[in-house]
């Protein structure tokens, strides 16, 4: 019975990991679009687009950090300590 519970939780965790990877890829695509826009206009970019680029960079980094924490937890069973900056 415990084996089936493990499989059920593993499938749910895999869905979560897949969703985080998908959202990270979307953020990366948006960063690339804004970067090509920056190159197209010779380095000038509207303030709104610069803010959008920083926002997507933050999202991408957040999703990457979430994936690292989840994968470390699955491998070791221990949650990493949160460092306050």
C-alpha cells in the first residue's frame, strides 16, 4: 500500500516539476524576445520594456531556484536552509 502512495506522490511531484520547467521556459522566451527588440533598436529600450525584462529575469531565476530546492529535497529528503540576505 505504501508503494502506491509513493507512486501517487511521485506523479504529483513530477507534474509540479514539469509545470515549473514550463513556466521557466516561457520566462526565458520572453527575455529573448525583449533582448532581440533591444538589439533591433540599437540599445534603446522603453522604460516599460526594461522593467518587463527585469521582471521576467526575476521570474526565471525564481523558478530555477524552486526547481533546485525541489530536486534537492527529492534526492536527500532534507529541505535546504533559507539564507536571509
